[in-house]
C-alpha cells in the first residue's frame, strides 16, 4: 500500500513538474482571451456606454451575442487549425489579433455598428484564445491528474473575473472608459502573448535537458475517434444538446449582475464588494471541480455542480436584498461557471479521445457559447420589457437542474484505442 502511495505521489509530482509552464501559459492565455474579457467586463462598461451614447442595456449586451455568432464559425476553424498546425502558433496569432481588437475599442465613436464591428473582429481573430486551443495541449501533457490540470489552466477566467472589476473601476475613475479598454488590450499583448510564445509547447517539442532545443517532430497518432466517427455517436449529440440551456441558465446573470443588483436597490459601493466574488468562486470551482473529476464519475459531478446555481437564480429573482443571501447566490453561480469548460474538456477527452479533440471540443464550445452569448441579450430584452430580471432568472432556475440531469445518461467511459 505504501508503495502505491509513493507511486501516486511520484506520478503527480512528475506531471506537474514537467507541465507547469504549460499550465501557466494556459492560465494567462485563457484569462486574457476571448473566453473571459467580454463576458466579465460587459457589465462594467455598460453604464458608461449608456451615459456616453444613450444605448440601452439590451443593445450593449447584444455585442456578446454577436461575438457568439462569430465564434460559431471561427471556433471550429480554430479547432481544426490546432489539430493540423499545433496550438502554439494558433494561440499566439489569436492573442495578437484579439489584443489589438480590444485596444481599438478605446477609439469608439457614437456608432453602435462600430461597437458591434469591433467585437465581431475581436471574436474572429481571438477564437484561437478560447479553451479549445489550450486544453488540447494540457490534455496531452496530463493524464492521471487531467481534471486538476484543466482546472488550474482555466482558473485564468476566474482570476480575471476577480481582479478585472476593481481594476477597471480604478482605471476608469482615473482615465475614463476608453482607458479601460486600452488597459484590457495591453494586458493581452504584454502579458498573455509573451507567456504563450515562451512557455507553451506540445509534448513532442520538449527538449532533453542540457541539449539544444530539438526541431518539432510530427505528433504521434493519438487515441480516440475521428471527427466523423464521433459525430455518429448519440453521446456527442446529447452533450451538445444539453449544453445550450445550461449555458443560458449560467451565463445570463453574470454580465447583467451589476444591473440586477442595482435594480434590487444596492448602491455601487456594495455592488463593488459583491461582484468580484464571481471570480473567486470560479477559481474554487475550477480547482475543486478538477479534483473531483479525477476521482469521481464526471457526469455525476457535472449534474450536481451545474444544477446548484438554480438556487442562485431563485435568490436573485426574489425581493430579498440581504447581502448575505446575495453573496451566497453569487458564490454558487461563480462556482458553477468555474467548472463548466473543465467538464466539457474532460468529457471530450474521456468519451472521444485526443485524435480529433480540438475539432470536437470546438463544436461543444459553440453550443455552450451560443446559449451563453444569447442569454445576456435575452436577459437585457426581458429587463427592458418588464422592468426587471425576475422572469429570466426564474426560467434559468428551472432549466439548470433539469438539463444537468442529462449528463447522467452518458454511461461509462469507453475504452479508446
């Protein structure tokens, strides 16, 4: 028994000792990329854009829907490019394009079309910064502790969510909302891009110590199903189907969190202390969720953790303005947001393998981002029409546990040749 424990510890230490540069680069690339920046900052910029240009909340949140529509095309293309050319090249070019696109928002004029075009360009050029890119390489570096590694890599979104709101509040207070967009673009270009260029590598690019870097070699044949084989399986389409309503239920509230809390009568100072909890809870969700995925059946973990935020929706839809209850709602919501992409990445690798991982995960990502992209717009439209978010939140409270139960139908992990 002691020998088994020693072997387990050695395996864990070995994977993380070799793979920590990959995890760090992934954390920064995902955190300052398309998956996090528009989602966590839309609510921060919205009041300033309303005041500056007179746009409605629904119109502003429509930019997230537009990015989703672009991602529906760009993400599968980025996934296939990763499978063909490798992730480092795709991620580096995407970070450069995305950073410059966000930087261009600092010169935004009163045209709503210009606002949409900037975000559309950011989504097209930045699709390679999505988890479909980085998780492909993380999955190849880690096996026994894959869930925890994925969780750590994707804590970047949670860290960004936790620090971006107070950071942007400070930047905007001193330099205006244009300075806020400039700061976001520069963070991508000066932090995430260099980390990817310097630290991110495929396993076959690893060089032996004390030797000059070896030239990249052709990747070995990877286990799993081809894209055509996977698309014929009912499990693939079950996952794709249930991701749409789950993403709607999870993603509708977070970009609208500031307006939701303002509607409940909370002041800006109190809101500023509450909203960063999303990022903190997201980090916890990624790490705890990843640990659970390594030890328990992933569909069961997904059912529990992705169904719990129904409680958050009920709390936020109610008339209670107790900060303690609101804090609980935000924590549960953030915890689930912290595991959603980890679950999809883990399920993709375990049920379909690594042979066509990026292309398959890209399709799942499109399904998830479709629900997540339309949710803020629909939430905003309902708010504009009814004067509140209660109806949208109550719909989400029903969808989350009902659809999360669909994961329980997936059955055992298949043996992948």
